[in-house]
C-alpha cells in the first residue's frame, strides 16, 4: 500500500486547483481521479473573480488559460420582474474601484485543460489515474480503494469529488440540502452587437437570466426557469430559441445566432455542517453548493483550496499531522464564515425573485435605488461581491512571489 501525507480525490477545477495549491505551498501530494478524456466535455463557462485569477497566476495555470479568457469590466443589473416597484437599471464598472476588470469569463474546458497541464508539469505532485470506489476513515489515516483493487493511504484526504462526495460520506459529515423549484439552462451563443465586456443579469420572476461575455461577439448564458419551462426551452428549434432570447434580452445584444449545445441543470443548495472531520477536508461542491448567481461557486472553491494549502503547509512546517483534528478545525474556522455569507445572500436574492409577496420586491427595488445613487454604498457592495473582507490566503494575493506571467 502506498502512503502519502496528503491525497486529493476529484479532478474538476476545484480538485485540480487544490492539488496545485498544496504543491506550490511545498506539500507533496497525490491526485486521484479518472482520465479526463473519459468524461464528456464540460460546455459551461465560469466567471472568475480577480482574486481567483491571481490564484491561477500564482499556481502557474493562467499562462496556459489566459488566451481563452475574456475580461469582465462591468456588471449590469436589470429588474425584469413586472412588479409595481420597478428598480432602476444599474451598471457596476470595475473602473469605479480603480480596477481594469472584475475578473474574467472562461469556458470550463480550456480551464480544466490548463489545470491538467499544470499538474503534469508540477514535480512534487503525483497523479494516479483511477476511480476511487471505497474510503475508510481511520484514526491515523484515510484509506482509498481504486477500481483495480489497489489501495492508497493518506494522513489527510482532500475531498473535491463533488456534491455527492464519497469522501464526505465516509467521514460522517452531515449536510443540509434543499432543492429549488428551478433549473438552469446553460448555452453559449454569438450575437450582432458588442457586449463591451459587460455581463448582464436580468432579475426575472422565475430567476435570473444572465449573459456573460466571451471572446469576440459571443456570450455564455445561464437562464433560470421552472424545471418544465427550462426543459421546453432546451428542446426548442435553434431559430425559435434565438428569437425568444433576443426578446428576453431586450435587444441588448442584437440578433442572436450560432447556438452551442444546451444543457439543463436542476438547482439546489447544499451545506456541509463541518468542512473537516475524520481525516477529510471538504473543498468546492463537496462542502457547499448554491445556485449559479453572482459568480460564487468555483470562486468559493478556489478560496477553499488556497486556505487549506496555507493551513496544511503551516502544519507541515512545525511537524504537525496534516490531517489532525486541530488542522481540520482551523480549516473550518477559516472558511465557514465566507461560505455561509455567500450562501445566505444568494438564497435571499433568489427567494426574493420567487416570492409572490410584495415587500421583498419593494426592498430589493429600494436597495437598487440606493446603489444607483450612493457612490460609497456602490463601492462597498462591489468590493463585497469580489471576495471576503478578511486577509486572503497568500496564494490569492497578486504580490505572491510565485506569481507567473
């Protein structure tokens, strides 16, 4: 049986980033995941906020991914709920904060390819190709069994194996889950007008409809609807869908054409009651799931990865056990507030759109009125949306010495 200090299970963006963060922090680790070519391509896109871009630069990924990314220089909010109290349209500009952009939008496929290539180039990171089918959490280590019957042992297991995490279940960590009466339709498309690097989020009765810039005259779309309507939209002929989307976007992007494949994803929220226990630390959707609103999902997972790497590296430097209860408690304390704050804020916004009760709509409208007219409040909200107020882990700081161009 092969033994390691730290093992990462799962090779989505959060798991790959977690393995690279650990390696860049001087921690020898093993990454266990199936061959990425065996999985269907992920046709979704991800809006990465500025600190996430800094992290990817610092772990050597951005130099491989930057050519596929599109800067996000503005965020437009439009009230499209057909309520009595209609809020004003408002656009946040990165320049108001002295920034060139809020971050970048990138298709998941080239992002994952860049992460995988960075893993290949990292000397102190071992890649084991295979699917983990069994996990035992014991007092001194976690033992993973692969499909070929081989076993690996690690003092710390980083669970980045998604919302149905096998590692989380093996650790005994409880979760709270709640489905939403909504599904998200995701698709990319081309359009006649320039997007000017501005993302547009229309707040609608059944959920937001959000277009995010891609390279050239193209954008990605997340359209939240009730499940039956989302399924119907996914089956419309391309021409009918384009005509309908042009109308829903109120002509902002002009004529729409060249649709990509459409996918529909049910929405839910999942919250792990602990982010670490029994030799297991949860990263990304293994620990928290939320609707695709406000570009929080993977950005939270990347902050998980950077914080965990910092804590594990510090434990290793003082000769401590990286999977001890003390290390896992530090990790939970470092990440739980950020996760809870994002989940609560997104849940409140989503529920205000779904509510038939007038006061939530009036409060949301009043809040947008204030944001449109009070500059210090606008700046405060923009900074809060970009990330937590507490100091960032070293790997997320633009001044980190390992930053790569």
